[in-house]
């Protein structure tokens, strides 16, 4: 018979598998951008619209999910979200141009957003706060594994079998993991027992720490996604990085990110999100300046990508772990749904803004990347302030209330 710690770890690993597919569906589209852009006649400067379509839809579904996700067993809700994500991913492989591809990404985003918020809610429900940094490091390590294994495999499949093949491959894998989640996750109804009639949205919006957490998410995600959708095109067209080696780039970056997320999770459990997140912020500013502002870059393309992924790992694990401590259990899925909505809306805003700033010359060379980089730096530098404010408030709330001493006569 398994111990509670073993059951906890099994849930964490299964949620990590769900997140692997969810993240792979999202991240593989960006490096493949130049492939389907040339095949479908899509301007490289407009690739941000495709990534933004997913995130805008995920933002909408996250907002809608805040009204009802806390009313269901998390296992069943996650199964439905994963099946919808699979359908949207498969539709991407059937796209015939910019508009149909955007429609497919909207479908995937409508279900991918709730899948993310449910995954984080499950981790927060199952794993105690003192071990949550390590658990979040494992779950967010799914991003690294997607980069190490999934993105290079997808890029090679696209190179040899055509750009549609990765969409169908990820859809098939997602269907298998969705079935596993439904059959092997235990029922997750503890939050239903703790519900107080109906926790209203106004209750959340009256909490200062909740608003700070959502604002932090807004700045963090807008910063990252002003740059991320354009990296593949920038290194290929501006820095002459060969397409055939693009998979290796994601392999190196993903390997570094995998170990960084595990280290970041353990460091957060020991030193807190503010300290670890501040280190990640400093590294990220250095990577953006060295890779996207200076011409020529401060270091080779592989160095740019590795530094960027390392910094993003420390930053993301820090702020995501902290935000799981903000809501109470009975309002967690509602909080996470709105958090997901803010996260994806900010990502869409960052991607759409960068597509408006950038233009391209003959051969796909992007103009204006330095302006996009300065925008990302300005937004990134706000993170330590938010981390300090939110972490301080959470610590005050979690402090045990001292027992009143009896008065002495």
C-alpha cells in the first residue's frame, strides 16, 4: 500500500504529464512559425497573431471558468479540458491559411487555459505549502521536457514530414494522457466540502493580495510574450542561425531549464519566492540586453537561448509558486481561472504589441526587435517589487495567531 507521500508524488507526476502536453501544444507553434509562414504565405512579422490567438482565447475561457470550475470534481473538469485541447490541436493540422490556423489556436486556447488553472489548483490542493515549491518545480519542469524532447522532435517531424505532422502527433499524445488523467487521478472533491455556499467574485476582488497577484501576472506574462513568439524568426533571419539546427537550440535550452526549475523549486522552499525571483529577474534582463538589444549580440545564439531559458525558469517557478499560496482552498480554482485569464490576456497583449512594433525587410529580417526588448525589460523590472509585497502579505496571513493569555488578578 502506498504512503501519502507516494500518492502525492504520483498525482504531481500525472499533472506534470498533463502540463507537458498542454505546454508542448503551445510552445511548438512558435519555433515552427517560419515553416508554416512560408508554406501558407503568412508574413513573418505577423506570427505573433497566431500565438496571440491562443492566449486571447485562453484568457476568455479562464475568465468564464472562474464562474463554475470550483463546483466540479477537478479530475473530471481536467479530463474535459484536455479533450477539448486535443481537438483544437488536431484542427491546427488541418489549417489552410492564417485565419483557419488562428481559429484552430483559438479552439485549443479555450480549453488549454482551464487545463492550466486546474493543474495548478490540483497541486495546491494535494501538496502542503512547505513542499509546494519542489512540486511546482516538477510540474513546471514539463516546460523544459517539452523543449528538450517535444520541440526538437516536432521541428524534425515538420522538416521531414511537413508542418502539419507535429499537430497530429501532439493531439494523439494528448488523447492518451487525457485518458490516463481520468482513470488514474483520484477523485478531487475536497474543495467542495470546504465551499461556503458560493464564494463570490467580489470576495476575491476585495482582497488586496489577490489583486496584487493578478497585476504581477499581467506584467510578467506581457514581458515574456513580447519576445518569445519572435525568437525563432529573429535567430534565423536576423542572426542567420540555420533551420536544421533549431531543434538543437531548444534541446540545449530545455536541458538547462529542466535542471533550473528543479533547483529553483528547492531554493524557493528554503529562501522564498522574492529572493529567487529577484535573481531570475536580473538574469533575464542580462539575457535580453545581451541577445536582443546589442548588435551584434553579446554571445552566440545558443548562449542567448540558454541564458533566456535559465532566467525564465527561475522567474516563472518563483511567481507561480507564490501565487498558489494566495487563495483559500475553496476559492482556488476560481482564483486560478482568473489568474489564467490574466496570464493569457497579458501574453496575447505582449504578442500583439510586438507584432505592431516589428516590421520586416526582404528575406524576413525583423526590424524593431530592440524596441520590443526594451519594453520587455521595463515590464520585467517590476517583478521583485510585486514578489516582495505578495510574499510579505502571505507570510503575515499564515502566521499562527497567538493564544490570548488569561488575565491575572
